C-alpha cells in the first residue's frame, strides 16, 4: 500500500505525525540538532519556561532507577525574556511544530509568561505545566484538585493566543475530574502524564541520591500508569490527548494511541537513544503498512476489552 497518513490534528494544529519530544528531555531543540533531522518530528516541546531565569536544584539532581530515572532539576531554565530573545530564532523555520511548556508558581506567573509569548508566530501551542506547586495558595499542585485546575486554565485561556494544553500529574486520587475541569475551563487538549513522585537511597553509603530528596520518576517503569490514565481520560473528555510516560519505540506509540492518545511525547528515551523519535516514526509507518491501515488516526481508542 502507499504511505499511510500520519498527520494528526490537535487543538486545530496539524502535526505531520504523532511523535513529539517531552519537555525537559530535549532542551530547546538545539541540543539534538546534530543527532536527528528535527524537521521530521511531529513537534518539539521545549523545556519549561518561567518568568525569571532559574538555576534549579544543585547536583546530584538525577539518578538512575530500575527501568527508569529520577530527576529533580528544579525547573532550571533561561527565563521567558531570554527564551524569546535567544531561543525562538533557532526554532523558526525548522519545519516542525513548536510547543512551549510554561511553568509557574502562581497564576500570575502563568499569565505573565504566556502573555510574553503571545504574538510570536514561531510558537504553535502552549503546554501548561500545572503540576507546579501553587506557592501563593496552599502549596498544592495546580492539577491536584479540579477547582484549582479550572481556575488556572480558565484564566490563562482568556489571555492565551495559542491552543492550550494543560499537562496533568498522576499523583492524584482520580485524574478524571481534573481532566474534565480543564476541558470545561477551555483547554484545547490534554497532556498526560507528568512524572510520579519517587526517591532513591544508596544502600552502601546510606545517602539519599538526590539533593532535593524526592524527584520525578520517568521511563518504562511508569508506562502502565500512563496508559491507564490515558484510557480513563479518553473515556471522560472529548478533547485530544497527548500521551507521555515510558515511551521508547513505535510499539509504545501504538499502545498509547490504542488507549486513546492522539499523539505521544518521547522523554527519557532521548537520553538513551537520541534518534529514538525518528526510529519510532519509521517503525510506526512500517507497522501501519503491514496491517493495511491507511490512517494513523484509526488507531485512536481502539483497544479491545477481553
């Protein structure tokens, strides 16, 4: 058969294929330019941007774990002014979609950063990292309760020029009402999941492996958690879902799409195999051809109960 259609539409943005990179694992795109053809990616999600530059936590701030890794980077980034001034120029004209991950420690910071991004045509979508703690509130994550998620998403939606995609945390009792609250607040899509809470200790030195003590667990170990979250949310909301969590190859892409994701993001895999995204795109194309599936969208939500 001829080459299958890999294009997916998320929040009105057409991506050439469903393979993106995850925020925090791909830098600002430049870092991988010598390893892969960036134009082949469906999209690049750049690392979290905050109002001011952040140095993040002091090292060690990553640690390898069984089937994954812990990180406590602390949202280290150049700040929104430097991002606009120094990073967007490289991203311009790459031939792929650009999604900017925005973080904030209160609602005003989210609004400030998004407003600074408004008007820049290099940007196609904003991923709202509502897994950040609300330091002006009770310290809980913005995605920890439906009412908190609704408030931040609705307020950012009012001033945001771009399609808006909140990124949800798995560290909640029930992700479904939070996803629904984001949809009702005007979200155009949802990204899930962010990392799980984790911790590691060296049994020989007795030292905790991260200076921040706890960190975010990512990698293949969390894939089953992510798959069930996508499935639950797919059956709860009508807006598109971008799946994240332990995706390593094209088979994982297929699994997430069968659970209900319209696209996926490769995260930890980038550290292990820098060309994992390109290999996955090729593998996904071959998979569809072998099964005479003409359109990748025909996979979405087609998992069958036994």
